[in-house]
């Protein structure tokens, strides 16, 4: 047992004896950067491009403003490459395996955003150090908040899917000078915080040669979470439209029908304004189907207002009811009377009064209201069925 403890003790002493100190690291930095030129691309063989490995860690989706096409995310670029000029023998410098250096002291891949929302900017920050290994491998981690342009396709809003891409390019070093590779074809989402409005369905990460320029594309396939929009926009809008048709159940004598229908029509216009504020003005590739649905609601609301006016006009008619109009509204009533007469076999004196003589303008107005009420309910239902069949059929 004592022998084992002694062995462990001497191993620890040996390890401490070989630990590097400040002088060793200072000598290493002095040797590495003596004559180092940050303008020269790494690589002893200039016939081959420098391989740069890239991994992108997505942290969060900040916002996606469809009206302005602004897409903002927080993420971290992790890049690694080998610079032979920065390699050393650890035994010469107290077994130093790695060191940290400022990014402005070494060569860095010159990569800038190619689809910025405002102006292009490069990667990097003076607050970030570069992790340098003894074999010359440089590991550079830089965090940014990226604001890029993403044109939204709101055809199926709020059940839409979007594709947004962060694009970067190296305009200084072409594809013959630098080769950017991705260990994985997906973005790293291990540290991603879920967004309340958008769900990530898939992601892509790749580089391409664009006329000799290396371009990096980080793509996100997004699906909107529609629950909020259904509860705050679609359902209230539908309820207002359907309630508008119930004006036909209000008695004509109350005098409130026209005021009620106009008020509900204005409420539909308010919802149209709310939808317009959330959607871009561009009609490419298509206008939102939700806009057509709301336009249909407003059109039916305007038609319903005309029906209410016409029904009120029928109520106060003074001239006799035309025979053709009485025959239309008496057709069903006559059939009912004929069935009742066939069942009643007791002898009665013939009633010389015609059945349709009891039909006046008030009765016609009531029957007209009932017919229009059922018709409008059917029209609203057809609109909803068509809307959901178009939207859910394409997004499923």
C-alpha cells in the first residue's frame, strides 16, 4: 500500500515539474508571431485551397417580421483550420498543449453576410480569443445576432411554412483559395431555445461555388404555430361574420336591424385592417387566402345589409301583394292544407275564401327573412370549408 502511495506521489511531482509557466508561454508567443504576416493565407502548398470546417450553433429565433421581411437569429459560428506557421513542439515550451491568442494577430477567413437586412458586416469580435493547438489547428468561435432578409410567402397564413436562409460569402478568397466544409449538413440545435410563434421543421448547412466565390448558406424550414392566430383572429372574425346574419331574426318592428348590420359590417372591416397590418404589401407570389376569406365575409355582410333594407321595405308596402308573390309563398302552405283536407272526411261547407288571401306583406317579410337566414348560414359554411380545404390541403 505504501509503495502505491509513493508511486502516485512521484507521478504528481513529475507532472508538476513539467507544467509550463508564464515565461514558457511568453517565449512561445514571441516565437510564433516573429515574422508572422496576417495578410498571407495559411498553407505551404499554394496549389491547394485551405480547408475550413464550419459548424453553426443556433441559439434562438429573435423575430420574423413578414411586413418588412426581417429575419433575426442568435447563433455561434465555430470554425477550424490548420496554420502550419503556428505549430510548435510542446516539449520545447514546457509541454504547452494549447494557447489563446487575439483574433487580430492571426489570419482569419474573410466571411461577410451576403443577404443582410441593412448593411453587410463581417464575423468576429475583439472580445473573442482563438484557441490554438500545438499542431497549428486554429479553433475560432464567434457569436453574433444576425439580421437578414427573408421574403415571406403568406399564401396560407396563418397555417404557412417559410424557408429563411442566412447567406455568407468570402469575396476575398475564392473557391480556388479556400474550401469551406460542414461536418454535418444540419444546423446544431442542442442549445436552441424554442420560439413561441415558429417551429423548426428542418435545417440545412452547405457551401457552394458562386462564380468563383465561396458562399455559405444556412437554411431554416419553419412552420408557424397557428394557435394564437386562430384564437385571436380567425375565430373572432368568423363569429362576427356569423352573428351578422342573426340580424334577420330581429323583429322588423324594433327598428334596430339596419344599425345592427352596419355595426357588425364595420367590425369585419376592423378585422381586415388587423390582417393587413400583419401581412406584407407585396402580392408575390400570392395574396393570403385569409384575405380572400375576410373579403368574402365583408361582401356577404354588405349583401346582408341590402337584404335587411329590402326586408324593411317589404314590411311597409301599402299596395296589394301580387298574385305571383302570393303563389310563391303559399305553395308549401297549400300542400299542407291539401293533406289535412284528405284526412278530414266529415262534411263541411266549402270555404269560399282563398288560402292565399291571408298572405300580407308582413308575412312575406318574415318568410323572406327566414329564407335569407338559412341561405347566409350555408354561404358562410361553404366559405369556411373551401378555406380550410385549400389551406390544410397544401400545408399537411
